[in-house]
């Protein structure tokens, strides 16, 4: 069984070239889900990548801090998904709304469909 998830990657991200090809892979390491979300720099030592169930949130991350990025849509097997503490709200630059991040964490490599987005 799978679920549809979205990930936004900005053009300044170290793995942007991979994202353009629809490939998402974690940096690797031992960070827990809580550390991944709360410790500065922990995503660089994490077996997880951050995803959302909300395509608008993914687009928001793709457009920050610059004006171009990629939104990856993927069907992710449930066994790869780890619940996230989901502690953050996001100010959408597209429309100024504040929304929940609805984040989930994914272990391992994911291949999805990339879509380039640009700031209007």
C-alpha cells in the first residue's frame, strides 16, 4: 500500500540536481524524528527526508528562499513512512495563509515525478 506525498526542493538545496530528476535521498545518519525536526542541522545527519501531504506546502518550500524550485510528487510505500512530530506552521508565500505543515518523514530513497515551479 502507498500514499501520495509531496516534497519541495529549492534551487539552492544541495540535492537540487537530484530533485530535478525526481530523486530524493536522505543525507544519512542517526538523527531521530524529533531531532530531525528540532535540532539545527540535524537534517544533515538524518536517515529521513521531509515530505508533506499538502502540495501547496511543498510548493512553498520549493519557492523559498529564491524564486524557483521543484515539487516532487511520489507514491510512497507505507513501510517507508515515519510519523513526524509536525511541530511547525508555514506561512505560504503564494497567498499569505498560515497552515499546518502536515509533515511526514520518509526513510530511504524515493523516486517521484518532478515539476518545476517559479515564483509568480
